[in-house]
């Protein structure tokens, strides 16, 4: 069932300049987690702030549970918001921070609910502390407990993990996903980190220059990017030229199957892990660089004018300088 429906949202801050957000449309299901993914400045925060009611769209419509909320003030929307800097009240205890949104409940009810939420995020023992006495990850969990305490059907998260160190970030994002799923809340997560988006979101909307250019599950987008921008923003990609005819394409690596039909001259995306590397003293290519990554190796392989990125299993190491042959062993993706 659709919870949130965003239709053709537009926002232009400065006359004569490109709009920050242009015709952004998507639906969000109940309990679904959507990532808005794109580089800095592509309009993610502006989109989120319009949904939250902190920014007025120039055009377009936002509906929550079928009700038009486009022009409601933030507090009338019933949407939870977790900001990048957590925005905890520094002078209030952790418990009082979580109680803050629960003023409609009686005092004992609010107390019980706040303790329950702190237990849910694993901080029941730290309720008396002040926010500055907690780690970044713990503060993040308090902010989330405070937001989830009122059980909003939708939670908006703007780069919520960016203040955490790498290890904390991986752990916290999985916890946050679990908490949202347990509470049954849908969420929109703004991030510029493709790994984070793929790791936690049910679906990803990729944004470029104010527009959503592709939306789908992480798997769909990774396997079938619509453009070179999406292909290289979600993971790494080699771009080749070819001549397509239906579900096949002729390339300098032979005739290859396509992930979707195309015709005529096309650019193609080939993931580094879709290429096989064979040591061959008579091979047409040579290894010009290598990076050991533990579970696999990254190779840069020069063939004529072209340098290809190849990822191959940790098995047989091939030395820099060795002659090799490349084989593409999967279907390739035609790009717009
Ligand atoms: P992101 O979150 O993807 O980094 P933003 O939505 O913050 O992108 O910004 C999109 C564009 O809108 C940027 O060019 C930014 O400079 C501009 N912008 C954002 N907020 C304002 C504002 N309040 N006034 C003027 N320009 C803004
Ligand atoms: Mg932003």
C-alpha cells in the first residue's frame, strides 16, 4: 500500500539558475525504506525538506496516506525527521530528550514509553546522561529513539551516519534499518554514499542535477544502470562502444548478450567483475596496475588505447607487466 506519493516536485531558489529540484516523482510503500542517492548538490536535502514541510515547493504535490500535505506546516504532517547533527537538546538528559515528543501522553506514560524506546536502541542504562557524555553512534541512536517514540508512519533521515567513523557507520546503519522495520515506519534516507544506499535501502532513487534519473531495487540499479552516470556512481564500470541489434551487441570483445534490447551505436557498461583475466604470453593486453584487496584483486589492464578495470578472485595472482587476454563473461548494459 502506498504511504507517500510525491508528484513532480520543483524548487528553484535563484531566478535564472537551474532549479535545485525538477519534476521529482516517486511513491513510497508503507514500511518501505527508500534511499535518495546522488552527489553533493543534486537536490537530495531540498527534496527531503519539501516532504518534511521545511521548504515550500514551487510546483508539485505531496500526499501522505492519500491526504494532500503539500502546504501543511511540518508539525501538522506527522512525519519524523532525523537531522545530520542529531539536534539533541544538550541541557536535557538522554531520557528527557526521548520524552520530548511525548508531551501529549501523561507523565508516567511518557516515562514508560521513553524507557521502552531507549531499551529498543540498547541505551536503557544511559538515560540519565547528557548527550555530550555519549559517543556519536549512541547520540545517533538517541535521536532515532526520540523520533520513533511517537511512531511516525514516515521518518526522514538526512545523511544521519556522516558524523560516525567507518566501523560505527556500518553497524549503526544496520541497527537503524532494524529499528525502522521493527517499528513499521517507512523511511527516506538521504545519502551520497552508494555503498550505504545499497546496504540498507529497499529501493534507491538516483538523483542527478535535481532530477530522479533511475529508481529501483539496489540489485536492479546495479545490474541495469540507465546511464554512464548511474553505472559509475553505483560501483565501478568500464564503458565500451558497440553496435547493438536487439539483445546482442558487436564489440571489440566479440558479440555479447545485452541486459536489455538496443539498436545501433551504443555505449556499454561492463562491471569489473564481469571480465575474466587469463595469463597468456601472446595476449593482446598487459597488466599495468594491481591492488590487493584481500578477498579479490583489482587490475588495470591496458589493451591498445584502452585501460580496463578488472576484478578477479584472490586465486591466481597475475603480476604487473604480464601479458593477458580479457574475456567478458556476462551480459553488458546499453546506456542512454
Ligand atoms: P544535496 O542535499 O543533494 O547536496 P541540496 O538540496 O542541499 O543538495 O542543494 C541543491 C542545490 O540547491 C544546490 O545547488 C544548493 O546550493 C542549492 N540550495 C540549497 N538550499 C538553498 C537555499 N536555501 N538557498 C539557495 N540555494 C540553495
Ligand atoms: Mg544534503
